[in-house]
């Protein structure tokens, strides 16, 4: 069996970092990363990006050496992705923060609203309902992170945790401050508005969970298999007929419901910012589906049926 030689160069300086001989033809990029780590322990596999061209795309861990457009002496270019942190850790941190921060304002701990309001309770029932909904949302997210989600990538750059936490924690504090403020006024249309908003929130939370379960069932544990998601017998998944990312559609719907319920401007802004970001993600996934699957359903839009 003919073996390969693999030369790894720095993508920026073109300096030779490593030379591997007698590499098996069936070796994957993941295995080559492990061999590279033996000579450069500071660059563990998760922070390595190997590519065929200095400015090209990163090779996938599952790519096989002999199937790449290289000769028996392969040249790969290395880029350092920086310190990495697991997706699970990032999600748990960014979701636990809003849960804890919101409750600080709900219980009106000292130094938030003035001494006379310390540990007092709001007289408006919508404030208590909002706390239940907000807490339920983030407890659901934490449990899904632990028991439902299957991540195609194990890590992300460490710097992302600071950006993500600033976003989630900051908005949680801003929303909670006004909703739990002693001078907070209930929604204009009273109980009818709250009931409608609660119905929207609950339906969208159930829909979001249903989509996450459907996506989980598409990918066996430990695999990176990608399939076209289709509706199941669960009616909440029927939104797959119209959009590629119904989990984002339901997520935005939940926050719209919460904004209607609380009639709070920071919640509306959080919904708008979240919708903008999720639209970017949805468009990216939609393009990826179209590129990967020739038989992808043509009627689907990324996030909003018939529009966007």
C-alpha cells in the first residue's frame, strides 16, 4: 500500500510546521490533526483549521486524504482558530444568566429599585405571569442543551461566550428592570391582551420544542449526517412545509407573544434584534440545504412563510 507524505505549512507565513510521513491513504483530516498535535501540543485539534489553499475553506474532519485533490506528497495549510470552548458550555452559560438575572429583578433584591421596595411583590398578575414564562423559556433551553441538541461542531471560539453573554444577559436585565419596576403599568387591553399573548407564547414554545425534537431525530448520536427535515405526525412540525428553519420562526413568535403580554419596549427591541440575527442564520441554512440537496422542496422560505 502506498503511503502519503503530508507537509503542513503556516497559512500566513508559509513556514513549515510539520512533516508527516507514512500517512495512511484512508487517514481522515481529524486523524491528521491528532498527528499534528503530537508535535505542536499547544494547537489541539479543535483549534486547528487545515485547508488546501492558504485562503481556502477549512477541510472537514471526516474528509479522507486520498479523496482530496493532492498527490502522494500533500501540502496542507494551517490556521490557528484560537482558544476554543464547547458549544454546550456556551449555551449553558448564556441561558443560565438571563434566568438568574431576571429573578433578581422579580424578587426586587436590594439596590435595584430603592430601599422601600426591597423584596416587595408587584400587585399586577401579568408581572408574575411574565416571570413564569421567561423562566420557563430559559429552563427549557437549558434542558434542550443537555438532553436534546446534537451539535455538528463540538466547539466555538472562546471570545464568542463574552459576546453571547453580553447580548443575552444585557437584554434580560433591561427587560426585567422595566417589567418588574414598581411603576410598571399593565397592558392597555388588560386580560384579553394578556390571554392572547399567552396563547401565542405557549403555542410557539411547543412548536419550537417539537422542531428541536424532529431535528434531533434526523441526526444519530455521534454523527454529522445531514438530511432534509420533513414534517412528522406532530402538527407543530408541519411548518417545515413552508420554511427551512421553523425553530427560528417559533422562537421569534414566542418573543412577540412575550412583548404583547408585557407591552414593554425592551422586549420588542429584543424580539427585533433576535429576528434579524435568526433571519441571517436561517438564510445561511437555507442556502446550505439548496446547495447540498438537489431535491430540496422549492416552496420553502428561510424563516417567514411566502416572504422571507
